[in-house]
């Protein structure tokens, strides 16, 4: 959609000419003079924005907008109504059927440019966010492609992480970011040999040293991007195996020196691993796993986070049931 034209729809040739003079020096335009042609043009040209007249014969702008939003191939295209109608009830109806903005006739060139630029920028931001989500999904899955974890593990533990962060007082936007970052915590396993990842028995000392490198590998991979979500993911990947008492790896950090994001993910990761079946073990019961988390307070885990985690047992169990159903 980012390279598509702007579709201009109006039954009056004069109005099409006005918008053409205003926008065509900067944007590629395609035109339609009625509702049916507008729907056909939207499907054919995949426009990135539609400027849509309301008062047209046969099918008015509201009906066209409804039809666009009902079609999965066109429902994400932003629609700006261009109209002489100024009544607030008409505007309310327009937003109800899915438009994003209004331009009043006669169209003021500077205002038309400003509105078009604003909404095209929003489209670009939305597409960038989708690209980030796609990359997150792929990196999360890649980190577990060759080991014995099930695919559900990374998304379930991410849900636990988000819930714990929220209950611990994180802001909503930060909670959402951690939910995206947590699935990438084991991205560095891409760099670990299959023979180690898939070994059914206990790792020897050399194998264990190699396995521990996945934290650094993950941080190195994720640090290739300076987008905040990947910066956070790199932090989580690097430090989620540190322990509160300093006995973890890779840097033997202790206490509050361990980033809080990694301390949260550590609890969620261990809890999910304990309650999930593996080739080498049966799943623990939730109560046994909760007890293990409690036993690790002040040693493996941040004691304040453990208290919070235990306080939200019912919500944790609800997530578990949703994913296991």
C-alpha cells in the first residue's frame, strides 16, 4: 500500500480537477466518478489513501466507505471524506462508517496537503509496526526452531511476563513492549549447535559453556536494530539467566543491577518451563511450580517480583488454561 496511488472519488469533473491540481505534482492519483467505480478502483490499484465525496448518485460516500471496510482487501485503506456537508451529525455518521478525517469544499490547498501528509504518515507508522511484529514473531520462533521447547512456550511466557509487569506497576506502553520483547529472549539459540540443543541427557561442562553463550548471541543479533522494542529484547536476551544472588550468567550480576525486564522474564520463563512437558521430564503441577518460584526468592529471583507473582496466581492460571485449551 505504501507505493500505491491516492484514489480521488467525486461525480463532478470540476472537483476532480481541483484536487488533481492540488495534489498531482506530489502524488500519483487515480480517479473514479461513482461508487461502483470507486470500489473497483480500490481493488485494482490498492491505493494508500482515498479522498471520497459523500453526495453522489446511486451509491453515496457512506455506502462506499461501508463496502470498503467490509472487504478484507480494502478495509485498512484510510478514507477522508471531501464534502460540503458540515453538520456534526453527518461527521458523526462518517466516523461511524470508518472514515479517518474530513475535508470541506471548497478545498483549501494547504489544508488538503496537510491532511494527506498526516494520514500517509500514519499509514507508514502502522506498516512499520506490523513489520516489527512480523520480525518479532520470526525471531521468537527461530530461537526455538531446533530445540525441544514447544512453540507455545515463548508466547505463553510472554503473556506471564506482561501480566507480572502490569501488576508490578509498569506503564501500559512498557507492558506492551515487554510482551513483544519477551518472546525473543532465546533468539541466541540460533547460534548453538543442534547436537547440544537436542541432547536428551545432561550437558557436560564444555557443552554447558557453549549453551550459555546463547545470551550473548541473542544480544548481538538484536542489537543490530536501535528500535526501542529490539533494544529491550536485547536486554532481556542478555540478562534473563542472571540470578538475584549473583550466581547466574553471563555477567554474574546481582540484585537491582539486573535489568528489571530480565528479572520479570526470568520468573515467567522458569515457571513455564517447569509446568511444560519436555522429552526429559513430565510437567510439574502449577502448585509445585509456584512453590519452586517461592523457594527461589532472594536467591534466583527478585523477592519483590516473586511476591507479586504469587499474589496473581489466579490470573497466571487463567493464562495457562487459555493456552492449554
